[in-house]
C-alpha cells in the first residue's frame, strides 16, 4: 500500500504544483506569446503542456523511488526534490505573470542547478530515480534558451520603443 501511495502521490503532487503554477500564470501567457513567436525554435503551444505533464510524472516517480528506499542519504535527495519543485513553481509566475525575463532566466539557472544536484544526490540511492530526471534537465536547458531569447527580444523591443518616443 505504501508503494502504491508513493507512486500515485508524488506524481500527483508534482502535477498539481505544475497545474497551479500554470493557472496562476495564465493571464500573462497571451501577452508573452508574441515574444515567444519570434523565437525560431519555439515549439507549438500544444507541446508545452504535454512535455511538462510527462516531466512532472517522471519527477513524481523519481521522488517515489527515493522515498521508498531505506537509505541514510535519502533526506538530502528529498529536500532537493522539494526545493526544485518550489523553484519550478515560481518560474512560470516570474516569466509569464510578472514578465521578468532576466530574473526568470537566472531563476531557471538555479532550477537547473537544483535538478543537477538532485540527480547527483539520487544516483547513489537509486540510479533509476536519477536517470528519470535527465529529460527534465535537458528540457530546462531548452527552456533556458527560450527564456534567454525572450529576454533578448524584449530588450530589443524596449530599445526600439525608446527611440520611437
């Protein structure tokens, strides 16, 4: 029963966190979209909820695998998992709702480092839990490119607007 609850509960927590963050950021998504549309490698909008759902499920499975191990180092991995999930939650709000593109880029670097630290902490406990986070780390790298590009585009637009005044 503990195993079943872990494999349902942790993915539900991760998915719920992602959903809440997205819900709280929804108002800014439409105004950020024209900036994102200018980025050549920006995927269609439908890709994002699909990819994030898969990543949140993998995050949850990874956390469940760590939770179920009887290892003295699992608390470090668990703390890193919780912290990275909290930082993940904040990114969408910073990027979409507040449109703080540079701050959200720095926040994303912090998230990338936390996920990397989780992978390193999880690997000795459960290799599968660590490896399940590699797609997340790769996606964060791509998200970093998109975030940085959005910041650059917004800076260019700000400079152009200043000259038009």
